[in-house]
C-alpha cells in the first residue's frame, strides 16, 4: 500500500454540504464542483465529496442523514452565516447519524479570508474612488446570522477604507433595494457598487443583478475563474478544526 493510500485511509472524509434555496442551477453546480476540485487538488490525500440539499423543499435534517454515506465524515456546511439550517436542521441531522460518527464543522463566515475575496471581487469589477459599496447578503430569520452579515460588512469597510452598507435579499431588513435607496439619499450621484455576499451563482445572485445597482461584482466563486485560494484555505481550516475537536 502506498503512502498516499495509507494517509487517505487515516483521514476522516470531508463532505461539503451545499444548502440551497430551491434546486441548484447548472451555474451553481458548476461553481460548487469547481470548489470541490480545488480542495481536492490542494489536499489530494483527502476524500472530498459534495452533497446538495434544497432547504426550500426538504427537511434538512432528514436529507443530511440520507446523504451521510461515509462513516466518520466531517461535514463542512457551505453557508456564510449560521442561520436556522446550520444551527437547527444540520444539528438535528447529525443526531440521527451519531452512530456513524459524523462531525459538523463551523460555517464559513464571518472570516477575514472571505473579506479578502469580497474586496478582490469588488476591485476586479471596477470599484473606484467615490463609489458607494453595498454588501448583498442572502438574509435569515436567525438574528445571530443577521448580526454575522453586519459583522462581515464592518470587516469589509475596514478592509476597503470606506463605508459599507448591508442589504438583504430576503428574510431580513433592510432589503437590498431599500439599502441602495438609503445610500443614494446620503450620497446623491454616487455610483452604487454591490458585492454579493454569496458563495456562488444562483437564484440569490440573479436577484442581486435585478435590484438596480450600477455595478455588481462576482460572487465568491465565479464561473470560468480560478477558485480563490483563500476559500480553499478556509474550508480546510474548518475541516481541520472539526477534527481537532472530535
């Protein structure tokens, strides 16, 4: 048996769980699979898998139990804020599979590595002096998740050296169009540049593009572009942290 096979056997498998709201689009799937491939390339001895769960039409707890095929796997939820689906749905799902030894890692955000990618996306989109920045988050009914989005906005403002306004696509206020309108009232004539606080293309990202911004950056994982190394490092750090706690 080769050293690579021995190492692969010892490591707990990594299951990436993409929690979507509705069936994932072809673009969403392509972007997430590119993320999986980048993680596998960074750590080739690790058994990496992906599972999509439609939170809008599926009991997340049941879906997780059904998809937990690898004993002892570490599940890293591909969500930026730990709302209901992580704190309740996924936790309940893990209770159903405790006999298989599954471990749930922390969600991805807030984290400075995500902020670095957001800043990179905004600059690549053409962010200029005098532009007003709005961070577009998916939204949640979980107050802690909402606070985490505002924390990401604060970190991004510090990173860019300019104010950042947070607007939500659904489930929280201010809604994205309202947030942009507030910015226009305070900064009349300024160009509104929106940074999607979204992992990949999909329904929420489509909603950002129809909200009326002057310029919209790419989501964290963009089609036809290399996956940012910061995201790969972050996901592997979440995996390693869950293993250390187990």
